[in-house]
C-alpha cells in the first residue's frame, strides 16, 4: 500500500495528537509514525531509550505486516484463489480453453440446416 505522508500537515497537529501516532495499535503507516516522532523531537520532546526502541520496533512490525499483506495479496491474485470456503470449485483456465477448442461446432454442420 503506497500512501503519501505530508510532514507539513503533521506539523499542524498538537503534541498530544502526535503522541497518538506513537501508541501501540494505532492505524497509521510507519512513515507517518516516523514523521510524528521526528516532529516531537524537534519540538523538544525527550524520548528514553526504551521509548525509542519501542517506536522503532512498532514501525518495523508495521512494515513487516504491510509487506506480508502485499505478498499474500499478490499470491492470491497470481493463483486465482479465493479465501471463501463456500465458493464452488471452478475449472482452470487451461481446461476451459482446451475444452472450448474441441467443443466448437464445425462450420460444415450449418450447411445441413
């Protein structure tokens, strides 16, 4: 998922709003979290090593989750697989193509009608 994060927009937020970007379980992309962290530092917020480590770990986890989701989506589309357990099983594209070629009526049959 490619989202653009505008740092100038984040600069308009209060420190309290930016702190929300650093909380575990937030819905923000890693780049937004990183920018919020940097803005808070620029504003004089001092982070302990534990806080720094926690924020870095959270951003890495978000990146890993994003990457895993992208990979899974690509694999699902590549294999034409559905996750729906109630979906009916369909024939492969190759099977449909081959059976279509052999089941097309001959043009000679139309002359008899």
